[in-house]
């Protein structure tokens, strides 16, 4: 459910005309990287159905998956301590 889906850019080719309505909507939604759970909510479909549709599109090369969100660099402990000290000073004044 947390797997991220993303449309594969195939040079603007899009899906074949034989793609069903739900496949087309899923493919369009995934232009903006979304999780399986989010796409299910947007499409108002069960996660299991979206998973099957996504698998079909992945197999055909129209979608790709990302196992997790990109990692971000967390602030160092000194910065966090400065923020905490500043908040304490502000709240005690």
C-alpha cells in the first residue's frame, strides 16, 4: 500500500487505445508520484483492484514503482538544540 507509483515517460506516447477507463485514470494520476493507497482513494476503488491494475501497467511498461519516498537529510543535533533553546526562551518570556 505504501509503494509509490509513477508514470513512465515514453516520449508522450500514452496508453494504447485498448486501455480501460480505470487504467487510463490510474496512469494519469500517477504522473504525480502517488502511493497505491492514495490512488485507490482517488479512484474510489479497493486497494486490491488498484494493485492489479497497477501490476498490468507496470508489466506493460507504462508505470514504475518506487519502494519509498526519497530520503531527506535531517538537521543536525546542534541545529535542533538551537531551535529548542529559542522556543524555550520565547515561551518563558
